[in-house]
């Protein structure tokens, strides 16, 4: 998964090259990068939790099903989980 519109940390880019990446995540990132520059900070490597989160839920990052984005179209992504407006 290489593109001028997709940048990220070495760990995140390495994870994205892994065949374990969920095809839904891969497709989402492929669609986003068509029209936007995106920077991926984290997929699985370096995530602080193992297979489950502290509240006992499955950790999507551990299973290569989630990614943290730093920026989209050069604009920082807020990390406070507040609803989008």
C-alpha cells in the first residue's frame, strides 16, 4: 500500500504491508488516499494494549482492524473522540 497520499510512521507503514490487515481497513485507507493526503500514526505495532482493552473488549488494533490517523488533507485529526460536527 504505497502512495504519495499515504504517509505514516515506519511502524504504521510496516503494519499496513502485513497481510493480517483487515481488508475493510485496507479498503477504507485506499479510498481515503484517492482524494486526500493521510498520515497514519499507528495500526498495531506500538499500541499499548494486547488482545483486549482494559474494559475487556477486543482490541481492534491488535487484530489489525483499526488505525490512528494524525492528519487528513494536511489538517490534524482531533483525538478527543468528541462527536463530529
